[in-house]
């Protein structure tokens, strides 16, 4: 494994814990795939930094528990935006 690929799991883990980031947010920030983030966090981080691995695992579990709430909020924003677009169209007439 190259030196950069050895450091990436630690960098990803530190970013996620510091920013309470989701896998998707971390992947976007570092311009890598969600699969890469999962592989780095789930398999490569534990031997490199066990304490950080435990922190990230807690965060991932929390994100898993909260994802239905985030999904509901996203749906709410979507329909609220559609409603405001419809109202705008009505006033343009």
C-alpha cells in the first residue's frame, strides 16, 4: 500500500469526526467515491488508528439512526420548493 493510501483513511476519519460528516459528505469533500470512503473507514482505518476507528464507528451508527430524519427533511424541502414555484407561476399570470 502506498504512503498516500495509508494516510487517506486517517485523514478521512479525522475529517468525519471533526465535522460530524456523513460518508457522502466526506466523499464529496475529498472527491472520492462513497465506496472508497467505506473501504478506507471500515477496513483500513482500524489497524492504523484504533481509537479514531472507534470514534468514526460511533458517528456512522449515529448517522444510520438519523438518516430517516434527514430523508424526511429533504422531502419536506423538495415539496416546499415545488409549492413556492407553483405560487410564483400563479402570480406571473
